């Protein structure tokens, strides 16, 4: 298996994805260890600098997002690695602009922050669940683009990961390790 098997060169349509590279568990463990070492080096390089990063983790329910965060985060220093699980907006949050809760959790200099779910919820979940009106979620597309542009212009590195199940995978019979292996296959 080669890294090229997992590189996305253009915007994919998930329904059209047919190639699902497989990773055996021993190879997964080696790659995980390598990824953790790389993240440790990045984290150490960020300390004491103005550098900061945001990792946006989105995906289907039970796709293994939490397992990915735990496995990657085990190797990192929690003082400069933060994870913010995002759920449906509370009544307090609904009284503010929907991006406000994300602005408040952005990384400080020298930090890496993971959003387990993100601002894309406005045009995904909030749209489907009718938490946002059609006018609000349509406006959300441009607001999200402006928000991300502002982060990048300010020097924040933004990495987006979408975790999914391979067609035919049954999460009800898979355990957390199997789901995380499958999700990391998509990322690696």
C-alpha cells in the first residue's frame, strides 16, 4: 500500500468513491505510530511560536471520528492540543451567530485544536434537522468560506478530514477499533 492510494487530487463525490484501500491491523499500528511521531514533531515545532492549526473532523455518525481523535491525541501534550466536541447548538448558542461558538474555541499561538464536528453542521445537520431556516443555511455557505478565509489569512493552518464508512460496512457489528481502522484508512 502506498500513500498515493489515499491522496485526493480533486473534490470527490462520496457516492462515486469505489476504491477503498485496505490496511491490515499490523500495518495500521505502524502507520499510526508514524503519524503520532509526526504530530508530536509538529506540536513541538509549534510551541513558543505564533503558529497554530485547526483540524476539522467531520463525517458520518459512527464512522470512527472519536477513535481517530483518541488515537492521534494519545501521543500529544494536552497543554497545546485541544479537542472540542461539537453537538447541536444549545438554546444559549442559538441566541448568537452560529460561528460565535467556534470563534471562541480557536487555537492560541502554539496550539493545535481539533473540532470533532464543525461549522459545516450549519449546512449539513442543522439544515436537515431544521435547526436553521432555508435563508440561514443558504447564507451559511458564504459565511463558512469567509470564516475559513479569515483563519488562513491570519496564518492558521486548516486541515479538513471527512470520515466515512466504506459502502457495505455495518457499524452495528463493528467495534470501535474496526471503525477507527477503517476511518484511518481514509485519512492515511
